[in-house]
């Protein structure tokens, strides 16, 4: 991975610039990069959206959003002087996403800005829009000559998730994009890959001689990956009901965490070598027979309860959700990776809405010793695994849990922890927002932390097996005049009992995140 770098001059066009993603994530990330002097003086932003706005109005709106963002997420005061300078690099263009005349005007505006600013003809297009307009936007970019770089410059395209809603639609989207752009121009973004602790998985594994030798089936009993959210679907019910937890979280974030945790060391740390190894993991995930989906996957919906200190109505009582919805808000999946390193080591992954706390972590559960001769406080129950926790968020950290002797005259053993916390070791200010890293990488042409076509399609292939299994279940019941009774879990708990049973069959249990307790 590269160290500190400065982006080359470029013009970044943000489609959907009046939307939530641009205001809450993209522009704050760009402003922070600007304050760190990581953007070239030739960098400018051209916002594009349907909302009619002047350059001045756009700057005012973004300024207000930045002040709100910094007040909410950073302790430092708003840097008015830096903002006034940064604001001069912001411009705006009004237009529709399927309007050829509007894109002709966009091309003319880009040519004008290239002529008046030292962008060197470098263009970065960001699709911060709903996925239903990805195809018209990219089609019109090509029609007006913006898909190919002008002269010696470069042209790149950042595509936000979701990349389709199943394998067929993902392939269709990729086929469409690759008719207009080259693969090396396309940057499919998953913001989880920009998080410091996700990037640190590779450094921790392959940069330390004490861990890599035991990172395999000989020493690891099983692996758990948890991505928990404490909020319900809130006002996003209409959108969420069309996707569900498996499409919203598993296909992208969780499959990437599985790949990084399980991959072989790359020959070099360039983009293609790293992504080749991730692809090998995804290809090795055992496909599920759709008729056996219940053996491997649990899905559920939350009922009313309290999570994150808030009263949350049940999913089916949420505005915008059909009363007979079978969309899952929780998924637990037992994955098997059929390769030399991991054969016989189950990977348990779970994600859900309205869980007790917001936390993302990878837990490596090591094999127990063949014989335990010491007295243990846990002696009456099952022995606790030594484990290694890679905490992605919050409180980014790495925690090693192991047995130690309790003080006293007897040889009693208790599990204790050693931990490394990013903020304690490096200070809070050193942990960059994920979008900062990813935007900078895209400007630099480093696609290591972005997703290649075969990655997204392999992930969708495994997900589609599950979706097909669920569809078969529902169709069988429909023909019998019945509906599918999804397992329920009260908001504020760690999921349905069926999720515990998924692990219990192998003598395993879920690791309880240590933030605010667990099951």
C-alpha cells in the first residue's frame, strides 16, 4: 500500500451533488483532504443534479453541510479560512440524468473549466445517485465524448453500490459499463475497504511473523464476522424492503471482509495481485444448494423493542413496509471455504438491524488445547477459545484473548485480554474517514481498495444461490396457500434463537462483542 501521497490536478464531477451522500460524506472528505494539503491546487469539483442551483447557492449549501458534519463528528472548530479557499473550487451544473441536451451543456462546462483551471484534462466522475440512473448517465457521458480522456489526461468513473440486485443484473450493469469504459477506468467503491482497520487486516496478517504461521486450519477452529447496526430501517423502509440485509450488507461489505481475512499473501501489493487473491477466496466459497438453504443460512425480522437507547417499532409495523413482507433484517450464514488453508474451518457471518449496538468485528477463534490441566473459572461450562478480535468500528482496535493465572495461592486460570487501540497509539486525528482514502486513491489511479468485475459477480453468484433458495421456499408455501413465517427477534437483542442453533450444531457459540455486552 502507498504511504502519504498528493492527488494530481483533476476535475471531479459529482452526479447527485444535492443528495445526502455528497453532503454527508463526499464533500466533507474532500474538504478534509484539502485541509491536509493532499489535493493539488488544480483540483476542482463540479456538482451535477436535477435541483436548480447557482454556483454560489451550491457553495452555501455545502458550507452549511460541512459545518454540521464537523460539529457532529469532529472536535476541532470549523476552519473558515480553509473553507473560503476550498469553496472557490466548487461549481455546479443543473441537469437531468437522461437529458442529452443537459449532457452537451455539461461537456461544454467541463471544457470551460479545463480551460480556466489547471486540471490537465483529468476527469473523475462519481455516481452518487440511485442505481436506476447509472446506465443513462454513463451512456450520455459516452455520447458526448466524456468517457475517453482528452489528450494526455485520464478519465475515471466511481460507481457506488449496489452493483445490481442479483447476479444477472450485476452482469448486465458490468456489460453496459464495459461497452463504454475500460475496466481500468472503473472504480466500484465499497467504503468499508477505506477503513483503517480493514486495510490493517493485511498488514497484521502478512507483516507479522508471529500470526501468519497460525492463520490456517491447523490452529483456527472457526471464524466469526459480525456487522451489527443498532438502528432500525427508520424512514428508509421503502428502499430497504427491496433489498434486505443480504443484498445491503452481505454481498459487499461482508464478502470483502471474508476475502481479506481468508486470502493468501499476494505476490506484490499492487491492485491486481491483491484482487486476484480476493477472487480466489470468493471462488472457493462453497455454493449452497438452494434446496438446502435452511441448513446454512438463517434469516429473520426484528419485532418491537429497545435498541441503542431508542424505542423501535417492529419491522412489519414500520411505515412503508408491507404487512406480509418477507424481507430479512437479519442474516446469519455458515460459509465453507474449500481450499487448502481453510478446509473444514467454518466462517460464520451475521449482520442485522436493531441489534444491541453498532459494531463490526472479525473474530478468529483458535483451537483449544488437547488437554487442560489447570482449574478454570469456566470449568463448569464449555472451554472458552483463545481468540483474536479485529474491531473495525467503533473504537478501532485489535484484541487478543488468552488464559492467564489469577492472582492467589491457587493455580486458577481466567481469560484476559491484551489490546491495541488505534486512537491510543496514534491519536484520533490520524484515523481518516474511509471516503478520504478511497477518493484519494481514485485520483491517484490506485484501484487496490476498489472492486473488480469478477469480485462483484462471484459474490453475487453465492448470494443468488441463497436468494433462489428463499424464493423456492416461498413458492412452495404459496402453492399450499400458506405464507412464510420468518423467525423474529426483539429489537435490542442479538438475533433469533435459530442463529444460535446454526453454531450450536458444531459446538460453537457467537462471540459477544465487548462494547455494550452481547448475548
